[in-house]
C-alpha cells in the first residue's frame, strides 16, 4: 500500500534555531501534500497545502514566514519551522493523496518537535 | 458550518463489548467520511470510510452507520479488543479536495 515517510520522527532544538521536517511519498507521486499540527490530546489542524512546483496555500492564522513549505518534487515536501520558540513545540504530521479523485489520504507517522 | 463534532471525548469498554463513537457535521457539501485510528506517537491510519450514497458500511469488526438527513455518522467496533485502544478521529471532506475537517477525537480504552 501507499506509504508516506516523515523524517525526523522527533527533534529537539534550541529556541531561535530552524528545524526542517521532510515528508516523502515512497511508492507513489504526490502532487499535493498536506501539513497538520497536533497538540497533545487534540485534533489535527490543517496548516497548509503543499503543491508541487508552486507556492503552498496556508490556512488562516498560520504564519507563512514562520512555517516555510517547499514541494520541489513529486515525492518530497519539506516544512521548515524558522526561529522556533517553545510554543512551536508540537506534533507535526504530513499526508498525501494516493490517487486523484479517490479522496484517500495517507498520513505519515508524524514528527515530534520540542523547542527548548 | 465547517465543524465536525465528535463524541464522546473518551470511552472505556470491556473486552468483547461494542464501542460506539458518534460524529455530526454541518456542511452538506461533504460527501466523504473517513475514520482514522491513531496510536500514541504515530500518525493517523485510515480505518474505514463511507460516502453518503449508502447508509452502512462494514469491514470486519468495524461498521460505519450514516444518516444523511440528520448529518450524523457513527463508528461501531464490535467485539472490542485491548489492541483497539487508541484515539479515533472522524473526518469529513468533499470530492475533489483533500481538505478534511477532523473531529476532536475519542480516546478509546478497552479493558482486558
């Protein structure tokens, strides 16, 4: 089946530094990927839609300059948390659509970010 | 109009019992309703999904019941097992878009 891989699975960084999280579709091409943020015991909140070869579309309230998204190929999207602060600590999850029209999303295993 | 309300927030069931989780949506444009299972520290995994042209879908021990007029759908887990202990999210979306609206989640614990 379709597999979405995220890396790293967890990362700890100092306040003020930037962190990059990768999302890869391993056995299929994904023109669109999605990035979510999940706080402990809470639901998934869509942050942005990552489009291959074009700019990402951000949800209302999400700072595009803070959460940089790049989708340079059909199998890779990256989320960079710039100048991270403790309040950015969260579980970040990506997903990709397996095939057009099927409405099926496959999620990655998530990346736990802790900002000290 | 974009909310998906999920209940209960948490649920404890004895092994072998039936777990029932309910969701209600508002946007009548939604036509795809998946359920995801999430274990701690992992991403959500698709469990089962339904479209509004059917009122029920069953896959193994998991059944979705769908009431279009009431804009409600529910997940039933028959013969619940300790391994089913996880957080379950319902979601709603529209064909041609993958921007799901997720429910708030239900933490299920099945006692051995």
